[in-house]
């Protein structure tokens, strides 16, 4: 196991520069880990760099990338991947994850777009994942993504995700809000979809809020509170997986830190409820 590994568990919160001051001054037990986008921190020095390293000394930090473009037509940005690996070594990162999407075509598109659900795409993406993992030196995790239109679907979404993970040897970052959003937008049962995923490969979970554009159109924004159906889906995931490490995502429209920590506490409560039957069996 690489020396950089640190254990991470419990309930986490996304590290955002707008929250840097409150995060540095909060009670250290308020969260168990943090998540950061490596693109925002590679090569950063000065005050922000020092503060980032202070947080990395206090908490395990997982890296969740934004621009790997694992399904795109451009060559894999090996320079970026090597920089991610260096950052992982520097702050002892336990896991690097990305989105099962593409985001570039002769330049960055600044959006996360759906890959066609085809056998050809499975082989193409899996080969690129293996290339990345050879540089990182261990499996990465890919997140099931939200999407609003799909160019081609020989496979179902769940079949596509399962096939990429199986062929590449990567792990799963399970996003329960994305499952809920897609279940509304694409008219499928969220729980059935959850159960169709390779849950044994799940490393951790994302939970977030979204925007209701219409009754039948939800937009994955990470800009609002988590709603009850998403909390319930998270509880269902815990019933199948146990209290897997879970991160609260909030990217904009940030409330005071205490309000975010209230949602982190809700994660912990659901994790504790899921762990009670396991403790009873063990005793």
C-alpha cells in the first residue's frame, strides 16, 4: 500500500476557498474528512497554500477531479495526472476520484457531458482509466454522473457503469443525489438503479442538493439543502453498504458553516442508525 494512504471514514465536507476561514477555526471533530478538487490546489502557494496544508494536517483529504475528461476524444492529460499523483504524495491522499463523463474536445468545454452507453465506449473509457491508474499507482474511483440527454444507449446507464468498472478495475464513487436527479429526469426507479450498481466497489458516497426546474426536471446544482427523498436514498444505500464514508457537497449559495455542519450531523445520524444492527450482530 502506498505510503500516502490515510484512512478516511465518517462524514465529510467539501473544501471551498470561500469557507477557508470558518473551516480553519471550527472544532476539529466537526467533520471527519474533506474533499478538494486537485485542479484548484496544484501549485498553489502563499496564504491559501499554507491554509490548505494546515487543513491537510488536521483531516484526511480525498481528491475529486473536475477536468480529467475520462471519456473524451482528446489524449489523456498525463501532465495533470502526474501533478495529481504528486499532490497525493504531498498531503497523503487516500483516494483520487473523477466523473464518468467527458469535458473536452480540442479544448475544455467547462461542462460534464454524458458518454454514449455503448460497448465501444466501455472499452475506450476502460483503457483510459487503466492509463490513469498506471500513473497514480492504484485504483481511482469514478462517480455516476447526472445528465440531461443521452446521445446513444445500446446499454442501460447501470450496465454501462458496471462494465466500465469491471473492465478497468476502478472503484465507484456513489452519488445518491445524481441517482435521484436522473431517476426523475429519465423516469426510472432510484432504488432499483442503486441495486443494479456494483456496490461492492463503492469507496465513498456523495450527497447534495439540486434545483427543481420543473416537476419532471431536476438540475444537479450542489447549491441547496439536501431534500428528504435524497436523505432516504442515502439511508437505503447504508442498509446495503453499511456506513460508508459520505461527503456533503455544496459548491455555491453557501450558507453559514453551522448550517452545513447540521447536514453533516444528519449524515452521521444516518450512519449510526445503519451501524446499530451490525454492532448488535457483532455482540
